[in-house]
C-alpha cells in the first residue's frame, strides 16, 4: 500500500542530495523531516523540519522514527547499526544490507563478483608487507584506497610502475585503517547507471551517462554516452541484478569502466541518489529524486525515458562565480545548493545544458 499524501518521510543527511529529495517529496504531497547535525543545512532550507543531532544519536533516531512513515538516507556512510535500529520501528529504504555492502570496498567487490559482475582485480591490505606483496602481484602499479569512508578522491594513493619495496610507513600514513589495493584498468571511458526498484520488485533504469572526473570529483555527465547499445544494456542489466540481489527499494548509482571491446568492469555502487544522475532533473519527466520518493512511498515507478540529450556539469568552489553568465544561456537548468561558503573542492551546485532529441 502506498503512503497517503501528507505522510512524513524521514531523511538522514542534510546535504544537497537530501535537499533535492525533500523538494521531490513536496511535489508528490509528502512532508519531510531531516536528521543532520549541521544547523541550517541545505536540506533543512526546504524540508518541513530538522532534527539537529548526530546520525547515531539514539534519542534523535527514536524521534525520527516516531515522526516518519518511512526513512531514507542521502549518503552511504550512515551507521549500519543506526539503520538497523530504525528498521525495527519504521521501514528503512534502501535496506541496511545495501549500506553494509557499500561501506566497505572489499565487501562491495566480493559481493559484486559473487553475483557475477566483474570488477578490477584487488587485494586487501592491512600492513606494509601486504602492500608490497599486492603491488608485486600487480606489477608495481595500483590504487591504494581506504576500505571505508573515502569519496571524491579522498583516502587514496596511486602507485605507478614502482619497484615492489620500500613502502615502510605507507599504511601508517593512510591512518592504519583497513585498505584495499585495486589494479589499474585500461578503460576507454567511465559510465554510470541510475536505476530504481520499487517495493513490489518493479525495475526502472535510466540511460547510462558518460562521466569525466577532475581531481577525483565528478566534472561532467554526458548523455548519450559514446558506447555501443549492447554495452548500455549490459550496464542496466548489471544494475538490475544488484537491486534484486539486495532486495533493494529506491535509487542506486552504479559506476562502470568501459573496456576497448565494450565489456564492463564495475567500479563501485552508491545506495542512494547519485551525482551522475542529476541530469535526470532536466532531461527526463521523472527525475532520479522523484523516482526514489516514488519507490520508497510504494507508488508506481515513473518512466526513465530521456526526452533530451544533455551535459550536466558540477559547480565546484569558485565556479559559483559563473552563475550570472550561466543564467543568460538558453536551454540551461541551474540548481544551487544553498551553501553559504564556497571552498575548494566543495560542490556548490550544478547545471544541465539540454538539446532536444530529433
């Protein structure tokens, strides 16, 4: 049964993704309450209410559960114990299992390989000796990453054609936390798929976007991507397989490397609405944000069809100064996040240039 109009949806996290979810919920007649420790966060500016507390605050979580008909989250580092405790009182979508898998890069790759979705080769690394052995296995090259909490290029170190030795102190410099070394992939481009699964198991996948990153942060997402139709279909099928295996409800973002022969290696998955799906606001009737609200509210999923070609671009830091010029352009949709201070590497907004398909 779908949520009645006027019901309240709880959102853990008050950043720009929570903001856009709250806006989508309002359009469908729902109220929202946001749990976020930062006062006057981007999501609170458009939500009906904010609970100002830490994400693992037991009293705040109980308050959120009591106020909400269903709870979701805008980022994947929500404590699994918090999501599990909430789920005993109120439906939580996506499920805690999706958080558990996505929060640890080793668990994520083991999960993907276990359901038949290939990834780059990888080795767990817990000390400098294991790093040396792993680099030797990968011919002296690879990307060393923290298994947890890294995003937008943070928590990473790149090794290129290095002799396998002399890495004393590397793990300490990375924080003495569990690490994973991933082999380099000779890929032609990066793509991502935004897909949804409803409460009853219905699936809907948007067209893949071709992504370009700068300094580890998404710069642009372009539709259509320069890939073969069968590659696009394979990416959508892989996303559907992930959703089904996790008994998932809501939107997921799955990133892939496209190899020269058109085959795919999964890079990572995000159990939430995703930066590379922001283009859906401007180029689809039903955005990823509305689709997510539809899914967790038990409403029919909307069509993921794209009515326009487009390029979405992030506004990072001082890029916010481009806003007046951007607003003078035709066929451009601008979305600012309500952040008062522009800092290097901080996402301040995005815009999407559209061109109608013939």
